[in-house]
C-alpha cells in the first residue's frame, strides 16, 4: 500500500529524476550563459538523426568548443525513446517538403537497405534536423538563460520522508 503522506505524482521516478536533474543543473559552478550555451549545443545535437551517438557527439563538441559538458549532456535528452519518433517524423517531413520529394509509402521499407535507400531517407532527415534543430536550440538557450538564475534563487524543497513502520520489539522511534 502506498504511503498517504506522499502525493501521487511523487511516487513516479520520472518526476523525481527530473527534479534531481534540475537541481544539478542549477548547482553547476558556471555562469548562466555558459550553462545555456552548453544546453543549446546538447539540444541541437539531440535533434540530429544520429540516435545512439548523441551523447558522444555532444560531449566531444562541448570539449572542442569549450562549452559546459554537463549541460550539453542534459540537453541531448530532449530526444529520448518517447520523443524520438515524433521528432524524427517531423524532421523528415520538413526535409522532404524543402527538397520537393514525393511522399514515400511503406513499400520503401520492404526493400533491402542499400546506399540509395539510405540517401533517399537520410537526406530529408538531415536537412530537417538542421532546420528544426537551430530554432529549438536558440529557444532552449533563451529559456535556460532565464531559468538558471531563477532556480538558483528558489529553494527547492526536499521530498517528504516516508514513515518507518515499527516492528514488534523495535525500540527506535519513528523517523519523520
């Protein structure tokens, strides 16, 4: 049975992990501008179609460009297994429309994967990722630049601790 002193949404690990990452981002020993630049770099790399290599690419570029590596790491997670299908579909459609290519059917996936098929699918995806990734990276830069000073001023409360049940013969007090 769930503890009634804890709100229902606090039981989910996603919200707890999000809160912890927000706290870590706010506690970075960098200027808000440096954190925002790292976040924008990570978000832009997160929008590229190189799923599985985002973290490696973002950390490498953050090292070479001397940007905040932790913020770049966090920014990459804008594309995760939940959001990736929607982001990649939107990127593909944007790239396909800009290149003037016809809508492809599901029949393309019945063929074997070769260079021509990869180029037919990949070129609109790469173009769409650049066109969609740049504005989203700029928006994430502006939001992070404004959010970090606010987070540093705000005292984020701790999660309430669960009450420990006493067993028979246990002499310890209940901890709040």
